[in-house]
């Protein structure tokens, strides 16, 4: 596991962007019926990944604020 919050932040953002690109690049309105469960699974993974990226972003911002305040004190 990566312990640095900055590296976690970058990796999770890249994963979220990858899932968004993957999910939206395979939208077919007249697609085959056999791939629908896989598409739905990727949409749910995309939503969870973007939510996780938001949580890590908030954590990263909070840690930066705490470091900035501790340096100023």
C-alpha cells in the first residue's frame, strides 16, 4: 500500500479518469444485448471510483491546510 497521500491522490485520480473514459467510450445505443451486464458493472465501478477520488481529494486538501497552518504557527 502506498503511504504517501500525494501518490494515492494521483493514482486514484488516474484510475477514476480511466474508468470515465472507458465507460463513455463504449456507449452504443444499438449495442449487443450480451454485453449489458458488463457495461452496467463498469458504470458502477466508475461511480465508485469518482466518489473515492473526491474523498481522497478532500483528505489531501485537509492535510495540506494542516501542514500550512503548522508551518505558519
